[in-house]
C-alpha cells in the first residue's frame, strides 16, 4: 500500500524519484525465486482527471527499466469511450502487452493499435 497523493504530486512536477525508490524497495524485499506483481492506480487517477501526458509519462517509465514481474493497470473500458479520452487511449495501449476486459477476455482491437 502506498500514498497515492505523494506519487501523483511528484509525477505532475516531473519528479520520478519516488517511483525509483519504490522500485528499489520492491526489488530489495522480494525473494529471488519470486516475481513481483504491481497493481497501481496512479496512472488511472491521472487519466481520469485528464492529466494524459503525466499518465503516459508514468506508463512509459514503468517500461523503460522493467523488473521481473507483472504490472496490472486497472483502466475501466468506459473511460476510453469519452471525449477527449479516446484520443489518448492509443498512447496507453501502446505500453501494454495484454488488455483484458472485466470478464477476463482479451480485447484485441486495442492490441491491434500497436501493429
């Protein structure tokens, strides 16, 4: 669990240091024979509030220097059907390997945007 406000304020100020510290902490605490699963909603919070560039910056940061594990990004599909969100959705989909809906089905129309 983490204080979302601290991370949100830092990325809006262009400061990724709290995220770097979080990554370092996660890597130090996990056993070597286990993977890490990160479920984060900071990007979702930024996206909901229309801070699209900060959201994309955060998504990009997660993928620049990945660690062993998985990232779960809980974006509701309904967010992508509203203006201006749908304009920015292809930027977010670019960063994800798999997109699924709430029933667990793969949503291929978004993955095709990467090709």
